[in-house]
């Protein structure tokens, strides 16, 4: 009887470990797939912007920002306006409007800074320095969210950055170091500034979706992003907008850019909640490689085997980063929120189940001892 009890306990443990491993594998596969969807959406925005500037000479980055923030606000802000209790935009805005206005400002200016940087520095500099957002996100996550990374996570980031280096090397060998070099220092500074601002926005997004709600974050970002980008467009871009030669192709490209950004901003909180802001930024490193593959077919770029090396290296680094979980951080759903109550209920069920199994095993051990 004692041997049967011990064998049953071992079987339960093996089944539990197998279930945990299977769940982790499913989560990793889902996170990897969603991360590449995000990268494909970023690639779509890059292709649309490239067409607008190079083919139709429509250089109006703030107009593009206004369109996608307005779509965010039109879809998500009314849900907050119609909400009651803690889901109401008025209650959220009373205590947190300043926080969301600063996040909206950081997000708008990050987008504007990186687009403006192309006027002053080269494409190679932008591709390399744009990776600065990753150490910024990891530092802010360590400082603000109390996330603790292991050596394997830093090694995975290095592998991803080596992949980016291979991509940039392929660009240089192909003679595709495009862009102006009229003021390299200013251009590189703008790219670094955008990395810092993106890092702030991404880390706040991780905190918001894990402690508050995705709806609140997107609704407030759409509201303040629309206000800030519209004001900035009115000051800086009225002349450029009036010079655009409008056609259905131009309107379609503006619409495609806005729709890709809407899908990107709507899906990104889902992936951030599944993983982390750092993991999402690692997954989106493949966006530049996807854009180059599109350029091979659309803009007749020359192919290089280093692009495949770059893509594989980034994939390996991203999967390695997500395969090893970080130690438990301070970020988590609020116990007072609906998600927090659901998580607490699940934890109580698991704990009660574990207690029952433990009591059952103890009973068997006692019986075996008596025998």
C-alpha cells in the first residue's frame, strides 16, 4: 500500500511537470507568433511611409500620427466614456490624467524624433542606434517594475543585436547607406532620444496592462495622443500638408499606414501582457529584415545571405529570452481589479488543490508508518 501511494504521488508530480512544460511551450509559441505579427505590422508602416516619401513626395509624419491616434481614440476612448465605476474615463482621468498625458507626449515625440532623424543622419545609424530602446526598457523594467534578469537574458539580447549588426553589414555591402548626413550628430541624438521616449512609453504600457487594463491604456493614449499630435501638426506641418498632391493612391497609403499602426497599438498590449516590454522590442527587431525582404521585391534591392543570418540570429535570441522566465517581479494585476480577483481565485483553487494532494499524501505516509 505504501509503495502504491508513493508511485501515485510520483505520477501526479510527473503529470504536473508535464502540464507546466506544455503550457510554457504553448505560451512561447503564441508569444513568438504574435511578436512576428507585430514586426510585420511595423514593416507595413515602413513600406507605406517609404512609398509616400519616395514616390509621392508626401512628407508629413505628424499627419500620419494624427490619423492613427485619432483611430485609437475613436475606437477605445468612447468605451471609457461609457464605462462606469473604475472603468470610467472620468475616474481614471481624475487620478491619472497627468501620467497618461506624459505617456502620450513621450509616444508622439518618439515617433516624430525617429522620422525626423532620417533627414540628418544615415539609414545605417538609425538602424543601429534604434536598438538603444532595448537597454533602456531593460533598465527601466529593472528600476521601476523590479524585474530581475538572468545572464541568459543578457546573452539573448546580445545575440539579437548581433543579428542587427549582420543586417546593417549587408546594407553597407549592398551600398544602401541611404539618408542625409547633413548633421550626423543631431540625427544620431534624435534616434537616441526616440529610444529613451519609446522605452518610457513601453514600460508604462507594461505596468498599465498588467495592473489596470488594456482598454484604459489605449483609450487614454488615443485621447492625449490625438490632442498633442494635432497641436504639433498645426504648428509644424501645415505647409507640407498643403503641398501634398492628393490622389486616391496617396489617400490609400495614408489609410494603410494608419490601419497598420492601429493594429500594432491594439495588439502590442496583448503581447506585452503575455511576456514583457523588453521581449516585445526584441521581437520587433525582425521588422527591419522583413522591410528589406519587401524592398527586394518592391524596390528591387539586391539580396544578401546576411539577411537570412540576421533573421535567424534575432529569432534565436528572442526565443531564448522568452524560454527562460524572469524571477517574479512586482508587476501584476491589482487585487481590486477584475483580472486581479480572477487571478486570486485561480491561485486559491491551485493552493487548495495542492493542500488536498499534500494532505492525501500525508495520510498515506501515516498509514504506511503504522503498517
